[in-house]
C-alpha cells in the first residue's frame, strides 16, 4: 500500500475549485504537447477553458451548445493526430453525447479527453438538472474509458496533465465550488494507483473527489473515539487499484466507501466489485441514495444528502459492528 503523508491542515484548509486545477492542467498539457487542442461549448469561462483559449487561440475551437457535435468533432481531430479536450458540464456530456462517446470514441479507442464539470451535489443553486450524480457509472461502464475523480485542485491539475499523456479515452471529473486542498505539489499522482492518506487498523474509508477531505475529518473524529480508521484516496475509478483496496480490506476487515455520486454504479460499486471477488468484508456505502439533487447552498446540500463527516463516522461504526458480529445486513 502506498502511504502519502498529509502536509495540509485539514481543519483549516485552503479552498480552491477543482475547475481551476483543470484549467491549469490543460495549459500545462498544451505546453508539453503542441497537439493538445481544446473545444469549447459556450461555457468556456465556467469550466476554465477560457484560460486555454486566451493562451492558445489558434488551438481552440468553439463548437457552441451542441454536445454530440462537440464529441464528433473531437473524434475527427483525434484521427488526425491531435489530442482534443472536450469540456462540458458532466451531466450533459455523459447524457446527451453518450452515443457519440460510446460508438465514435470508445469503440474506436480514440485519443479524446473528456472534462466533466459540475460533478456532484455541491454544484449547489443550479439544481438537479446540472448536478452530475450518475456520470461516473455511465463513463466507467464503457470499454477503453479511463475515469478519474481528483480530490482537489492540485490533483485535478495533475490528472488533466496525465490524461493528455496516455492514449485512449479519459474522463476527468471536477467541480465548480471551492473545496479543501489536501494534497501538495510534491504528492505523487499516477493513474490507476490509490494512496493511503492515513493508516488505520479497524476500518478503511475509501473515497474520491471532495469526499477525501470529508473522510479525513471523519477519521479524525473516529480516532477521538478510539477507532483507528485508514483513509484511502481512490482517485482513479477505472482502472481501479485492486491491490490497495484488497490490502486495506484484509488489514482492517471492514470498509466504508464515500463519494459525491449515486451509490449505484459509482466508485463504491467499483470497490464492491473488487472485494466481492478477492476479499469479502462488511461494507457500508456513503453517497447519494437513489435521489435527484436539488437547489441549495453546497454545504447545506452535502449535509442534507448524507455526505458529512458524521455520516462516515456512523457508517464506520456500523461496518465495524458487522465485522465483529459476522453479520452482513
């Protein structure tokens, strides 16, 4: 298991939107490879692609509000040797352009990169129509697709750059609101490799995205109550790090998954698929429980939809109780 020391103050963290990291990573990728291009959809400033447009105007194309065409044009550019980044709100990109992503991009294993913005319930006031809560399930079900859900802005920058370096379709999920920064510039990042941010022996909390910081807070509370909780940042949903997940499950005997996504088909489901095959242990899932989102302030929505440290603390205790009683409920 790869252990990474947290160098940030998780109680008073710096707050930066992950979309900022995406914009920075896109520019870094373009500096490293002149074939990197970006396609806009009339929301360039919202998803930070305007930073790329202003820096590389001759490598930016505005497609307009036409998601299917957005992906189709990118596929053609990939066939010509370019590395196109298609960036849009995740709910529209995965929903409206699903056929083009599946048949045109993934079936042909084209080198198209997808940036899914406004991921999760924390989009806030925009409400259910704009809150991407199902797109991880949609994207990870597609053959050849790599799916990454970074924990913070720094990791999003690294994920975006890394996406440009590998061949084939990649989906990078990021959000709009400011979220805590838990990693550092020198924190390693490798696609397909999860990291243990806190060691523990009683229960393992496996999380991704904004829920990594929430998990660290929950582990701290569990520690106060005499419970040793490991925290694992599983930023790559596909290909998922089977070795780290199995090792954590064997060490602790109980697992909690935490994600800002529907519990069906997301990271938690991916973890369960691994554990069911290689190390069956009691698991409790924290996420969106088969509901659509609603409009509201991000912090209130996270609490209302059960994505708070308290929810993970409760889930951790329940998983340990199941482990100790050998009863799966």
